[in-house]
């Protein structure tokens, strides 16, 4: 204490009603020259519940620091030291405001409430009031006198270096017989809550000398330099008693090619009344230059400025983009990372630091990790990947693909636990790191998918992540590679519906392809997108918005983000598989879903066949017989719209979808392309299967119009289909898959027939028919034979039978009409099916479908198909042929006749002339 000081007793003040007792305070009157700083050591209790110094445990039991300039009549608050902090002794420095820099000012430390004698204890020591802070070094090297009073150095010079005006730099060749160079502080008193901060650069872009340990070590001594120890020791996996995994205070040139700030909280082992620090380089060559700038050793700043500012006598000078007392982000940061490492140029836009790694092609480094290129770490020195700071308050997970070592020279296996990879997070700009997961070195010798839920402590407005390999055996050893890193925030997830229609209603008549609503933000990951050599326009059927998957550097995949769905929502997309017409069952495109963030995948819709066991999604007498969401080459030669109604089991949780083609195994798999991907609330009747359903609104195909919010044909559908397969096929067949006119199974009714024998899908599907007054569907069919040989083999399983179904929405959903048993149609038979009421609509589609595909399935033949026969006049009959009612409403069937004025009739009549067929 300097000047006259008088301790006065504190006035008693009433305690809380539940815990009566006097308040506790300590007053100090200062009568010397006006001070600038008030410095003291404070402790509020202890962390131990067994200690004789029990800590405050309630709000209000903290300590208030006041000052008064009117002899205690009024008090002004300077600081509040909360009850939760200061469980260890901490040196506190307070810069006094102008109102406190006067003669006769009083200060008091006051605990308003406590729980009585022996409870909520606090202690105060080493109070000083000065015009300069004791035990602080703050140097920017612009004043040589300050430098020489605080530091001693050997082989260093105060000079400009590497774009900084004034630095302490070390350069030049080593002296003969003595190569060490260093800078050392004067002895200073170090205590609780002290920190050390400095800027360091090594080489300024020049490569370090090979095969020399040119690292700079930061050390301390508490015995006047007799012995030195690292300020921060390494704490690595496998070491005992590590509360967190940290690197030592040893700095490698690979990490400091540019100026970089280092901030350290000084541990208790450095506390003493005479502590020295030194930066030392033991070995170096001519090109191994390094320099220091902006050294600060003193009291910590609030929250260490969150790692985004310089500490200056307890106050933060924040970096650009950060502000406030403790340097919080000035504006919200990005909250997601989606990185596929396909471009070295785009690397630093997503990542703050990539040290020891580079983007390599699939045939280099550790090979294909997920798909395409990967980020490969093999260099000497530090190996780590660090993200920019992110707003992770609403983030949920981090996921990636990782490989650590392998069995060849460019990717050899690590041989100790420290050579694995750690995933860590930091909420203070990299000053301290918390652990998310350790990727054990023997668990990743093959590429593995990794997904971790983010711990609560990592969800802050400013969090960064790093992948760090603590140790390795040098360049070309213990390599590792990472790919497809995703950190996702709920704030950027899509709320269904994901696309809002912005097109006016009169665009309904336009083709859907004219207005691609390409939702790129819905995609989480795209693997092997693009064509092998050229741009996407080299795809056989490019569209402006199509996503083409044509590379074979790993599997081809498109993955959506996690979505919140409800049963009955629709997933709609257009698919083209290489414009190939020849069927192939190898390398199909699978549509799958995952409820566990991509750990496991299942088909969105499993196949449901007559012979499928009654389990899971294929059960009950009313089950819908259908194909799985597996799309084979040859079935999607043209752009085809596919609409999938989301089943209840798929919508039961947060769901992500993926389109997946195993092109890593089938290298010659044709490329596939996606377009018009929508996930939406369902539209009425799913737009009749003739339009894009976007946010519950139908955008109809050309030739269809809106009626009752669905898409219906602009002109009335035909009411009858008759087909004998003797000549050109009727235009009322929408598609024939796997069949052609032929006699492979002999004569069925008479003449030719429709013969199905291909290795792929076998299906005959009609165009929409107006079956409002239609009675039946009738046809001849044969499924295999007993003795016709290889062109008409005998069926052996139930799934080789033929299913007859109808749909009122163009095949999005199918309803059952008849199962034609595989063993009952070895000879041709006529089948007549009375249409049930649900099948009688103005736009009903019918199909004949054999569930089991492949060259080993029995062939089958269809002939003399009739869908017709009027079924409306059950009470009477009268027809004047005057056009008052359509013919189909009265007549069972009319073939070859038309209503005209002929044969001298007075008005219209039903006329059969010689030009009519039959």
C-alpha cells in the first residue's frame, strides 16, 4: 500500500430472511495520487465440498466492488464477481473510471448475503492501486526501450519482418559451434487467471530445412532459468490422467507459414513470484527464419475474448467481425458445412486451415474414401483440418467418411493409438479443445462412414471443429484421408413443402420440364456428379436442370438432408438411365431412406409380390402388389416421372433419401440423371399421375387440364379397348415392356399374340380409359406350357404368375383385380373380370404384370383383349340415335357402326357400311 490507508468497520446490514446474518465487506480509503488501476487477488470458496472454505451457492452471495467519492453516502458499482466463479485464486485488475480517479475515494468489497458463520466464505489479498499494472508485459516492439526492459534475446533483431512494421525476428545462419537462439522475459510474478498471448510466423512462406527439427518451443522457469519446462505439455490418447487431449507448446513451421496468434491460459505450475518465459529454437538452417510480435503476459480478458481478439490489460480488442466485451460475432455466422473435397480451389472457402493435407484424385493417396476426390494428409509437421467458426446453436450432427492407413506405400497403417485421428470442437477460437470422438487407428483401415451427435457444450454462436492427428512418423507415413464432411443445422433444414409454386395457373398446359424447380439446397451430398470427361451436356438426354451422375470414382449417390415428413407425402422425380433400351439387372439405381443419419439404408418401398411373406409393409388381404424402388437399366430409356407415396414406416422419423448406384463395382454402369425432384404434401389423386405435384398444387402435363385440383385429359378418354394383335398395335396401349407380337407360346385365340419373354420388366399397360359404364375386361392368356420347349417354359413359383391391376392415377397406386395363378394357365384360357365400382372412372388404367423378372421366368402370352361392354341400361331400353345420349350409355357393344344420315332415313340412324371393319 502506498500513502495513508485506513480500514474502517463495515456497517451491519440485514441478511436474507431465510439466512439471517451480517453482510461482509472490506473498505479501503485511498488518499495518495489518483490511481489508474486497482489490482487484487480474490477467491470465492473452493471447488471441494469437504474444504474449510465452502463456496457461495446462491445468487446474491457473490461479491460486489463499489467506490464512493462522498465518504460512503453513495456507492457506485464497479464489478460484480458472481458466486459461481473464482473457486480458485484469481488476480483481478480493474481499470478505474474517471469518477474513481480522485483524492479521498473509497472502495469496498461487499457480500450482500451469506448463510452465516463458516458458510459462503471469500478471501481477499494483495491489494494494490497504481498508475501502471504490475506483473504485465505488453509489447508491440515499436519502442525499443520497452523491449529491452522486458526481454532478453540472443541472435534476434527488432526490425520489420513479413508485412509487420516492428517485430523481434530471428534469421541468418547458425553461429559456428552454437546454434541455439531464443528470447527470454524478465522474472515476473505470475498467478491465477494469467494468460500469455503472442503472434508467431515461421519462414514467411519459405520452406523449412528438411530433416531438421526447426520447431520453436515455449518454456517457463520458476528458478531463475536453472531448469526449463514446456508451458503446455502434450496430453495424447493413451496417456494417463488426460482431462483433454492437447498439443504441447511446440510450434512447427507448417502451422505458422503466415502470422498467427497463439493464446494460452497459464497453468498453475507456472505460478510463482519469479517466473520467466522463453521462446527457443535449438536447430535451424539459413532459411529457417521466425519472428514474434504483440507479446502480452498479464491478466486474462473476459472469456479470453473467445479467441477472436487481443487482450490488452484485461480488455479485448476484437478482430473484424467480432465485437462486445468478450468478442462475440457481430452478425450470425454460417451454420452448416457441406464439403466433398472435389476442388483444391474451393478448399479454403469452406475450411479455415488445411495443414499437411491436399485434395487428391481417386487413384492417389488412400484411394476412394466416399466418392471422387478426397482430402489426403501425408506431409511432415502438423496434420489437421479446422473449420471456420460456425453458429451451431441449432446444429445436430457431424458426419464424414474417414480412412486411417491401409496396406500400400501411399496409405500405410498407423501403429500406435496416438497416430489415430481426433475430432474436437472449440468455443474460444481454438484456445481450448473439447473431444467429440477418437477415431481409433485400427478401426479405419478401410473407409468408414462416421456420424456423431454434437454434444450440448459444442452448440454455441461461435464453434469450430478440427480433425487432428496428434503424432505420426513423418512424411509418407501414417497417412489418412477424409471425404464428404457434413455439419448440418436445423435452421437450414427444409420445412415441407420445400418448393412453393410461383407459376401462374395458365401454365398448367405447359410441360413440366419447362419449369424445373431445382432445389439444390435440399441436397446433402452428391457423389460422382457430372460426366467422366465433358460437361453434363454430353449426357444422352440433357435438360437445363438435370443432375447427371456419370463418373465412376466410387459409387454414384445423391443424398437429401433430413426431412420432417408425414405419411402420404409424395416424393416425385424424373429419371433417365443412360438412354439405354437394353435391359440389365446390374448396377440399378436404388431409392432408399435412412432414419439414423445415413448409418443404415433401406428401400423406400420393398417389392410386394403374391409370394412375399406377410410381414412388414407387405401384409393383409388388401395389400398393394407392387415393385420395389429399384430402377433398372433398360426400363428408363426415356425421361420418366416417378411418384412415390411415402409409407407410414418411412415417415415415422426424421428421414433422408438417397439415389444410389454401385458404380464402384460395376464400372461400366451407364450414367443416370435426376430432374424435377419434389417432396411435397400430396395433391388430389396425385395429379392423376399426369402432372408435377409441388406443394400440394398440380402442374399438369401437356394434353391434360385441371379438374377438381387434379389433372385429367383435355379430351374425353376412349371407352373401349379391343386388341387382337394382328396388325399395328392400338394407340390405346400406353406402354408394352418386355413384350412383342410373336408366337413363342403358340396360338392363343387365333393368329398372332402379344408374347412376353425379355429378361427385364414384363408389363402391358393401357392408356387411361373411360370405364364409367364399362362392364368387364376379357382376354385370352397363357403362362408357360407343359411341352413347348425353351420359348414357353413351365413356371415354377407363384411370382411367375400374372397380376391384373387397375389404377385411377396412372400407375402411382395400383389396385387388385385378379391374380392369374402360375400353374393354372399352362394352356390358353379366356378370362373375364367384372369391373368393381372403384375401377369405373373416366380415366382408369389397366395393366398385366409378371412380378418375377429375369430370363429364368416363364414366358407368357396375351391375346384378344377387350375392355368394354356397356353396363348402364338395366331397367329399360330406348335409343332414337339422335345424339341425346352417348352410344356407350345404351349399347353393350357397337363395332363397325356409326350414327349418320343414310339409306334415305329421315334423320340420324345407326349405319353399318361396307367400309367399316368387320
